[in-house]
C-alpha cells in the first residue's frame, strides 16, 4: 500500500457544514432503525431517480467518517488487511518510527518481516490502539479510586 493511498481528506468550511448536516440525518436513521435492516437504500438525486443499496455496516462507518469531518478532522480509510511500512504505521499512531520499532520488538504489535523490512497489518495496529485505550482507562479508574481514598478523612 503506497503512502498516497493513506492520504487524508482535510475538510474545508463548506465540507464541514455539509458533513455536519449529513451526519444528523444518518444518525437519525440509525437511531430510528437500531436493529437493521442489513442493507440500506439511499436515494440518489439524479434525473433517473436512482437508488443505491449499501450494507448497514457501510452506513455506520460513513457516520463515523462524517463525525470526524464535521469536527474538522482529516479522514483516511485503510483496509484492515493492508500492510503498512513502519513509517506509515508510526504516522497513523502519531509516534516516532523508533518508538514504533520498540513496540514491535517488544511484541506489543504484530508484524512480519519481508526480507529485512517490517510490515504491520492495519488490524494489528487497531488491536494495539484498543488495548492501549483500555489500559489507559483502567489506569485512570485506579487513580480516581486512590484519589477518593486519600481524600476521605481517616
């Protein structure tokens, strides 16, 4: 996968406004139909009155993309099976390449060697992010409990 295929879209003011309006409509639809259907029909504003049929999972992912765009953030879509270079993986984690190499060598993130180069699957990177978020929440919860215990008169 080339770095060009990882390029983000960076919304301007008009795209932010449009994404925000579309997000409200998509969220309303998903809230009204929390259990399905498995496919969603989307009317296309064309002369022939066309219609797209898309998987519900795509609509849910679309809502996430719109939310980021509405907040003014750039968005990239990377297939879960994509193999990334260490530089690409470091950029997605927003860490330095040497720090990422340390994570790989410590076994924190799965990778494979292609010759002497490391390749990181995008889904392995996402697994690491989920685990890291969970660990951070647990540490914050422990800190909150300790703070409450220290504040109690004894």
